[in-house]
C-alpha cells in the first residue's frame, strides 16, 4: 500500500473523529444551508448515480452503505478513490438505482427500501431464511422495557444534577482551558485497530486537535475566526458545516455552557444502557440539528449522546459514550470516549488531562507552509 493511501486513511480517521456530529439531521430529505452548496459531482470525481446530491451528503451516504453491508470503504474503492476498477463499485451503483426505483414506484419516493433492508450487515444478502428466524420460535417473547415510576424530572433538574455531578457550578464556571493527551484507536469492519497518539487543546472559542502517526501529523483547529485542516494530504480552511460540527464537539464548551448550548430541550423518557438507567433528553442545536443526551439516573453524569442523521440513501445513527469519569482538580471528566458509527468506531483514551493551563494563542492558527 502506498504512503498516499496510508495518509488518506489517517485523514479519514481524523475527519471521522472531529466531524462526528451528523452532517444532515433530517430523517427524510437532505437539508441545505442558506447558500445552496455545491453538488457531489462538482466537488468529487466520477459521480454517476448521485448527481445533484449536496456534496456534504456524499460522505454520510457512503457511511450508510458501509454500515448496511458491514464493510469498509476499500470494499468498493481503491487508489485513486474515483477508480472504477472494483466490480463492487459498479454493483453498488446499480443497487442504488434499484432501491431508488422501488421507492419511487411503490412508496411515493419515501426511503422505505434501503441497502440495509436486504443486507442487514452482510456483504452478500441471505436469500434463505434460517430456522432461528421462524415466527413460532418467537411466540410469547416480549421486549423488556423500563417500567414507568412516576413523573419525569424537568430538563433543568437533569442539567443541574449533571453540573453538581461534575464538580459544581463554581468549579465549572472557572474553567478556562483544557489540555488532553492520550491515544486514539480507529477500527472498522475490514481493518485491524490503528492506535495513534492524540492531543487536544481547548479554550473559550478556540480548539485544536493533533493526531500523530508514523506517516506524519494531522491537525484540525479553530482560532476564534477560522477553522482549518492540515494533514499529509491537504491543507485548507473548513467549510461552514465542518466548522459548526468541530465547534460543537468541544467537551469543555459542553461542560461550561450546557444549558445555553441548546435552543430546545426536553426530558422524553428513560432508557437502559448496559446496567445503568438514564434519563433521555431530546435537544436541538441553534442550527436546527437534533440530538439525544443520556444522563445516568444515579450519578447524574452524561454517559451517552446519540445523533440521528438523514442521508440520501437512508437514516444513520452515531453514538458517543462517555466512560471512566475521574476527578481532575475538582472536576469529573471522562477519560474514555467511544464513538460508534455504522461503518467504524473511534476510541479516545486519555492518560493526562490538565485544566486551566496557559495555551499560546498562536497554537490555534493554521501552520504556515514552509
């Protein structure tokens, strides 16, 4: 495998972590920014069946395909990325057209038939049912749910308990900077986990993430005015959409301004996550995107966030789990953060977190080309 292909993999890992928030949050149709963005064929090479699709929809659409088939990008793609040398890519195009035709002719264009309808996480969809699928084997079985136990708390009560759980209002309000160091491990259906070194720097309205690998370092940053990306493959400013997602991913900002972070918020129920029960809070961001937050009923800590993203091919989900909370100078912070996507996952494990340490403002600027 060439160094360029390896570098491309590093970049995909970086984008997957930094831009973990969904690109489109409509479950039925793609959304547009105020200024209509470029189409997929205007930004990418060799687009044939998804012409007219907003460029920002292409990556999540590919994620939907990979997750539905249980494969990685390399199942259809090779270097160069736009190459048609792999038969699987041609098959994918025909199947996209097939599902679009079925939906248009039978369901009024609604996204009812998708890749996942048949594949269910397998490259080759099974054509013969197994005995385990037989309905008579399922007779009498019922899904377990958490029985209601009185009224739900208000969203302010849930948020206030969270603030107390992480250290209290006074401790949270004095936070100014955060420096985190540790490892980032990426994985998908087709490749072995890839451990990399991770550094994160956060300050009010500032953010920098650095990923170091044997092939070089990759950076994404925001200096208060401009968001940027710099890695072995490319060096450029972030799009408005990328910048919005990057800023939303700041853990420090979420801790300090949890209530102000969302325009709408409501406790909608309870859900079990492993052995823990959590209050589920549905929230809406200023840009209209929605998310669900899960707060441990006993501890009050945030243990999961879930984003639902609509794509041109179907709906995808992303979940972020916050684990291993430890006390850092009077503030409890998660030392393990797991991002689970349909086609891949990322695990951030920190071995060092420092609060309120001086950070040079120049660190958040895009590196100057030598």
